[in-house]
C-alpha cells in the first residue's frame, strides 16, 4: 500500500507539473526561461551543425558523386580510345609516306625493277643484324638479290628464301662485306659490319675525309655500282699507316626500316669470289 501510495503521488505530481507548464506557456510566464535556455544551448547547436552539416550534405549528394565517378570513368575510357586511334593514325601516316617513297622509286627508277616488301621481323644482337620480309620465291625473290631502303640506299642482301618469306642480312651485320669506294676521291675499301652494329670502311688507302660519301663498287660483281651506302663519320691514321681507320654512318636509320625494295632485275655474279653481306 505504501508503494502504491508513492506511485500515486508521483503521477499526481507529474500531472500537476505538466498542467502548470502548459498554463505558464500559454500566459508567457516561461518566456524568459526559454530565452535563457536557447541562448545557453545556441553554441552547442551551432557546433553540432558545423560538424554534421557537411556529412548531411555528403549523404544527400551521394547519388551525384556516383554519377560523376561513372562519368569520369567513361571519359578516361574515351580518352584512351582516342589516344590509341591517334597512335594508329600516326603509324598509318608514316607507313603511307614509306610506301609513297617506295612507289616513286619503283616507277621512276631506271636502274631496274624493284619489288616493295614489308619488314616483319628483325633479329638484332651485337654481332647479328638480320631482317625477314614478306616476299619470297613465289614473288621472284632469289638469294643474293640486293635490298634497298625506300629512298634507295643499300640495306643489305637476301641470304635465305622461302615461298612467302625471305631473310636479309643488313650491312651492319658482322658477317657483311661490301666492296665500295668514296664517291669524291675514289678510294676503294670494304664496308663491313663491326661489333654493336657499327660500320667501317676497311682496307682504305688514300685521301678520305669526314663527310665523304661511300657507294658500292661493281668490282665484286655482287652489287651494281653507285648505290649509296654511308657517309664518313671519322678518320684516324696518316700516310705512315698501311690502312686508314674509317668509321661510317649509314644513310638510313636501319632500326626504323619498315618497307624495303628488292632489286629483282640485278643478278649477282655468284661465280666470282667477293664480299657479300
């Protein structure tokens, strides 16, 4: 009974307090108290608002962020596709220039028939420099035929032939030998490949200066005369030396060759002992 009495008094007190609060609020008695409470809690409210307002904004904009993220991903993919297209177009433009140069030489050349071929592979080591091309015996290619760049400079000669493919030993291969001479002073020598795909004019005696043009000689019977090979890049030695040390710079960047010309109308003199690439 004591517990029930206390509980009854507590409910009565709460009801009376609620009634008084309602009555005081209707007649404005609590106005000053409410003002003090609001002023006291305003800094806390502002602080909490500053903390949670960005979070609320972030949550409300979550859908927009996902949309921007997806759009950004699509733009990156489009950019990659455009870059790939640009690379492909650049390569096609370079290829078209090479083919145009090759066709101009093929149609305008008076030295003989030249067959254009594509480079499909290159084996390059410190002592080996060999190309494979997409032309073979079915196209009339034979071992020993001379191979030129699209601009007409000597690249090398055919060594092995299959029905649809051939191998070309470049002049920078260490096994390559080409009888040649300087165009200006007619100093004869042998152009040979050296280590690390360097090029030198061996057995040269006479006046050779930097900048001289070196061309093929017909003496070996393996090359037509006058094909451009390289320019003299350095000369060491003097009259007291038996032979000069002459280094050459090829006229064509061999590593960038993609189109070559095979001189199909020239038949090498295989019966003669001579230098061959």
